[in-house]
């Protein structure tokens, strides 16, 4: 005998959702499986289930099928061929007993009247069928053959495609500090709704071996719910965010859940220019540290920045950038746009050779048209064995091939930075000959 289990029997359900477009479903159900019930239909599962990931506890499963070829008009009529059905008059409601002789895939039927033995073809009267025959299901289901032993509950775990999540951040930039709020946008297009589920999010790149599958993106219903901030912890080589309350995740729905907040976080704003650029980049940089108001592992995602307009107190959008997975105690550097009032000329002004030594001279003139002072940074790269000869300003040696100048330019003023270095090509030749 068959036993049917649906989501009405669910006692607990939990989801763990990964960045890579999949999730893990863990569900516990009451089943009350009797000794003579050797087949269990486990209905209401994700349509994109990966059946090779299935783990079952509580009963002994000998074999299982995943039935996703669901009932439709043709399949239903095929179950009633050579069986009793009824023709119902649409006006009077009178029913006549008939035998279904055939049913085509185009929906056309041939019937025999049980009393007159007349044959009806393509009748316009309403066709009424008895109760749904066994063997047909209306939702995707796992059909398990068991060892026939009774059981009162079953625990099921499986992976399913159709889940995803990513982080979005919103920053309010004040004069000396910033406020940040992080949101997890969770998407469910697995083909199933999960009621009152415990949800965990895994941030990190989990390796998967699978064939590429193209899925049509369905319409997403936005549902913002600011729940309790999640518990965050390291898990294996990833980070896990456990949401503080159960939530319902409907099929074809996108849900926003708050995962972090930080207030009064100090930041630096400066401008970065490049030798081959025409405009300076606007940079906002802050430290992801607990003592500075944050100190939490931040999943990859977009950060949108806003600043208040003093004239009317409204928040105005000033730019956005994307961050990668960033652990705590690391700096976050955002490039949010191009500066309007910072102009510069950065050129090579001299180049000469003397024997095996080459001399390079550069000049960078930075003009600040703002009403406030501005910190401007620029880098210079040089391959080979080099040595600085002259410089008008101090610099930071970032690496063997990279230096950085950090220049404070007064309001409505300009600063000229000049530097000259030499590259000894003779040493390069000697190194290559060794």
C-alpha cells in the first residue's frame, strides 16, 4: 500500500543557501508509516532537486524515483480508457453514464453510451471523471520503496538548484564618519515555497562539478523584511550567516533581510589619479574593524553611497562600487566616481641615456578647484633595477616596482610634483646572462 506525505506533515524545515546558485534543504516530517505500507510518496519537494544528493533518515529506503512528469489532460484521460465516465449537460446538469473508448493527445475523445450504446465523438458536453486514479500525482514527488517496517517520522536532506543570494550595502556618508547597513537578497526559484524556514547563508566559493544549466529567470516579487541581525561565524573555509528568526520564502520571490549595521565608522576620502587617466577617481576608504564600529566578515556585493544635501536634508546618491568577500580587520576601498574639481597634468618630461644607464623625469601638476583642501594620491611603476635621483615630495615605496605619492593640495591652489630616477640597464644584462 502507498502512503502520501505532504508539507502539511512538516515539523521542521531549514535552508542553507550558497552564493553559487544552489541550496541545501533539510526537512523533518511526521509520516505514521504502517507495516503494510511499503511505498511512501514524499510530495512537495523542490522541482530542481539534485536526486544524487539525497540523504534519508528514519526509514530504510530500498529504491526511489523522482516523479516530475505530472498529471495533465491527456495523461488523466488515458487512465480512464475503457472505464466509466459521465457526460454532463451544461444547461440541465443531467449526467449520462458512458465508457471512454479513446482519448487523443489533442484532447478529442470517443465515448460509448452505457444505455443506448451510441457512440459520441468530440462532444461539447462536460466530461466528468470519477476520483483521481492511483499512480497519478499533481506535484513533483519522491516515491520511495521501503523495507515495510513502520516509522513515525522521516528526515530528508538534499541539494537543489534555483536558490541564490548576494549582499547589497547602503552607506550614508557624513562629514567625518559613515553609517552602513548590509542586506542579503535571497532568491528562490526552486519550484517550491518554504514556510517558516530556518535560513542560513554561506558566503564563499564552494567548488561544484556540474554541467552548465540555463534557467529562465522568473518574475521576482520584492519582499523587504528587516529581521534580527544574523549570527555570523567562520564555517570550514567559508562564513555562515544564521538568520535570527524563521521566515517564509515563496517560490519565485526575492526577499531582503538585514545582515549587518555599523554606525559612526571613521573613513578617509581622497583622490587617485593615474598616468594614463584624464580624471581623478574619488576614493572612500574605511577599516572593517570592531573598534571602529564594524568588524564583521562582509560577503561580496555592491555598495551604494549617499550623502545629505545641507539645503533640504535629503539624501542624494553619490556613487557605488563592488567589494569581494572581505574578512574582518581588512581595509575596504571604494572607487565611487570621477572628481569634477580635481585637474592634473601627469607627463614624462625628460628621458636620456648615458652609457648603460637611462634617466627618466616626470612631472605631475595637481590643481584643486574645490573650496576645501584635498588629499591626492598617485602611483608610479618602474620595471628593472632603478634608483630615485631627485624628488620634490616624499613618497611611499609600495613594492620593488611601485611607489606612491600622497599630496595635500590646498583649496583653490595647485601643487607640482617632480621626480627623476635612473634605471641601470647594465645590471639587467648581467642578471640575464647568469
